[in-house]
């Protein structure tokens, strides 16, 4: 039972991060900049109060939303 609860919490957390990503797009904090020519992935700029993050993939931004720390990582999906 604990495993099911933990799995449900992980799914809910992922869903919440994706919802927050969409909200940040609506607010203009996350801005679509185009597609990466090499990977075909969407590229975003994230405007924060203390810094700007450029050339970020969606998965990297979602990881930032979850953890509060940004790190470039081409292997996130």
C-alpha cells in the first residue's frame, strides 16, 4: 500500500510541475524561443527575478520547477 501511495505522489508531483510550467508560460515567465536544430526539441527562456535562463528544454524547466535548482541536461525527457 505504501508503494502505491508513493507512486501516486510521484505522478501527482509530475502533473503539478507540468501545470506550473503551463502557468509560467501564460504569465510570460517561460517563453518559447523555437526549436533546437539538432534535436528538434523546443527551446525556452526562463525569466526569474534574480536571473534569466536561456536555451532550456522543457524537461529542464520542469526539473527546475520540481527542485528549485536549474541544470542543463540533454538527457531529461
